[in-house]
């Protein structure tokens, strides 16, 4: 069953957030022992794209952008004869040890053993077409299952198991020799068929078959659907279970809740790399559960999905946190990104004010600057959920209780070297944060509090904040001194500062550093949806420590800003403690993220001690 991009966008945001906060972003197959080499090719593709395409190319043809700088030929993994004399073990060893004569680094300290086998499986799969894999499976089922079984596990005595890792050390020629020696029954296969049989045998020891992702196991999930407004369970409600493996969408199953509001899903995989999200639709809105993972000591997960009736008033709607993100690609325009976390602080859906003249209800209104162009909403198409009237975005989707994130992007022209950032915000806003790249420009923001700058790997961001904005507030800031000469001075080279990819669409959608900033400032509140929108720009795993450190510095700076605002009396105690506790939770989430070998343990201890010290002063985390 297919699933729409917009639904996947929301679901992946849930999964990304859960993986970050539970530390499951990278799980080895067997902790404390040797990982079984059963990497699935699609899983290895993720690592390959992050680490290998610069040299090996996106399709593994050896034509990456750095290929010309490397002496000698880079192998073409897609060549039909690539694996004729190459064993999977040899590929794994090269990935592990590297080949310095070809400028290939060792990945032993950057990837776990299971991840390296995943990449091996993906590299191996590239020389096989799906038609060849299908033909190999058909041949195997017709000629080999009587002895080796459909799963490669021997069903006759003295027959070897095909999932044994010893086969990984054999190239194709040796596998074929093993099938044709005197101890093997004569199966009457010709040369081409023997080659197909070797392909089939690899499925069990290497697991490269991308077409077969087995969603089978002994786990059960019970989903209870409840009306959060009335507290009653919903009988006979249609429920879907969305299944992910290693952040990869694999399957959706459907069921119906019984009279007690419970839907049951059985036969599910239980390893920690599998994740489950339940969803249901009610009165035109889709609601999701938290992410479920099986624990080592239980074969059952209980998930809850709350739905709500309409009836909330506008008074229940506010913005808990928002960010204005600026990109300056050249002296002619700037790219803007605005991230909002809307909160419906009631137990009813806000459906807006009834207006028969409107074809769609106008739920939220988001005015933008009058000169804004290239206006868009991440993950959405203008004219569907979001309408555009002039430069005002209108969200037509009713707002359920809890938090809803919206990420807007647009472009503003630079006139006479400057640009004004100003537009009304129609809802009370607890905190508005402004981030501007420090590339030699001037910022005039008298009503904003300037906080500690936020460094990333390639650029430092000037950091400003305003707290407790009332309804219809008009925050303003002016950026001036924008010129090609100034931008060039902010860069080590003779070219203007390149923050955005010039090949990217106008707006802020090409900023590669932004995921670090957004993930650092809003891992829990805004991070999921924004991180998904920037998935194509994520840095390689080798850069994760730098991203984490930037995020921690950003969070510490935000906490200091909150402290200063509270001490000056700029915000109330309840709002202060709530915001500070959220920031501390974000710090804890970053600390839980799996550390790379070069991770700065001492830095983590420092931040953790700071959190514990704050907690001792009576600021309990809610």
C-alpha cells in the first residue's frame, strides 16, 4: 500500500524525533558481540549516500565529484562482472581498513560493524538488476529448496546452512565450484544457471535482496483509540499501523477497533531498529500515537491514539517558540525561513470562525512582508492545505490540541544594501528567535535582546530574541551593509560567502548549516518536521560531533538568555520555568544521541553536570 508524501513527512518527523530522544538513531545488531552480517541493502544505501557518493557517485559508477582527483580507476559497482572475483568479505575489509593509496579512509571508527556490512550489502547489490534477483530466486526455489530450505536453512542432514558467514569469504567462482564438486548433488544447471544459483545463495549470507523486507515476528501491538475531549473510547474506529525499519517506511497495516476501542496487530518484528506509529482519522483530521519500540523483555506494545471534538476558541491558541532564520547568498536577495510551534492549550479542536463565504475554513493566518516572493510551506503545496492571499498564508487545517509545527520559506529583495524584517504575528508568542549569519553585515534590532552568537562548522550566527510578544505584535529588525564586497570579506576565499547552494530553489531551502541550528534550538519542539525538510542536506555521520556541540552551545546560550530575561522581569515565572525545562530536556536529548568515537565525553559531562546543578536549585523538569 502506498502512502502520500505529506503523511510520510509527518510520520518521519515523529520517527526522527523519537530516534533522537531515545538514542536509537544507530543500533548495532548485537551489542557486546560480533554483529551478524545480515545487512539489508536499503539500510546500507543510507550510509552510502552519506559517506561514499563524493568519490563513488550516487549510483556507484565511480563518477563522483572527487573522482578526478583520485589516482587510478575507481571501480564501477554496477558493472555486471564487478563481483566475479570479489568476495563480500573483501569489500567489507576495504570499507573497514580503507585504501590510502586511493585516498579512501578507513571507516572502522565511523561505522559499527553491522553498518559496514550494510554498506557491503548495498555495494554488492549494485551489479544486480531486479530481474536477475527474481530469476535467481525462481531458480533457487525450483532446484535448491529440497535440501537447503526456502530460508537457506538446511532441511537435510550434512547440508550446510546458506546463511553461514563462511560463504562471505568466497567469490562467485568459488561458490560455483562448491556447487559442482563431487560432494554436491548434480542439479543439472548450466553455466548461466550456476551463476544465478550463486546470486541466490548470497541472499541468505549477505541479505542484499532489496525487494524482500520481511515484516514478520512474534510481537503484538494493541492500539486504543480514545476521544480526548470526552474521555470515551471509540468503538469500531478504523486504525492503521505504520511500520518503519531503520527510519525506512516498510509497510502499513489496517485494523478496526473493537467495542472497547482496541485494535490489535500481530506478527510484528521485535528488534529495536523497528518502530511503529498508529494513526486514525476523526472528523477530517488524522491523529497519531507516540512511537512504539519493543523492549527486550516484552513481546507486546500498547499504543494510545487520542482524537478530539471541535469547539476550542481562539483564546486557546498561542505560539510557544518561533525562529526567523536568515540566509544571505548574495547582495541581491536574502532567503528567509520562519518556524512556528503553535499550541492549542485545550482538549478540543480549533476549527476557526464559521464563514459561509469561504470555500475552505481560515484557521490560522500568517502575514509575511509585503515584498516577500517565492513563498512556500515545507512539505506542502500552496493551494491545497495552505492558501495564499497577497503575502498572507492561510492554514485551512483545523488545529488539534497539542503542538503543530509550520515551516515557511520565502525570499526578500535587498534594496540599497539593506532589507527590513517586519510583519505582524497575530498570536501571542512566548519566544521569537532571530538567527542571522555573521558575514560582515550590520543588524539594527533595538527591541531584541542580543544573545551569545551560535557557531557552526562553516559560519557563525548572530542570535537575537524577544519574549512574551502579545497578539498582533510587530517585531522589526533591519539588516544593512549587504554588498558583494562585504560578503567576500566574510569568507576565506575571494568568492562571496556561500551559505546557500546556488543550485537550490530560491528561499532558504538550500542552507546546509540550518539543520544544526534548528536541531540545536528545537530538537523536541520543532526538530522533527524541520529535520525532515532538510533531510537532503544532512551532513555525514563524521560531522555529527560538530553538530551536537553546536546544538549544545546554542541551547546553553538560550538558557542564559532566558535567565537574563527573567532576572530583568521581562517574562513571568511560569513561562520562564516552562521554557527552561524544555531547553534542558533538549540538552538531555542531545546527550542521549549515540556518540561517535571522536565524541567529546568531557563536554557532555560538563553539560550534564550543569543540568544536575540546575536541578538541585529546585527547577524540576516537568
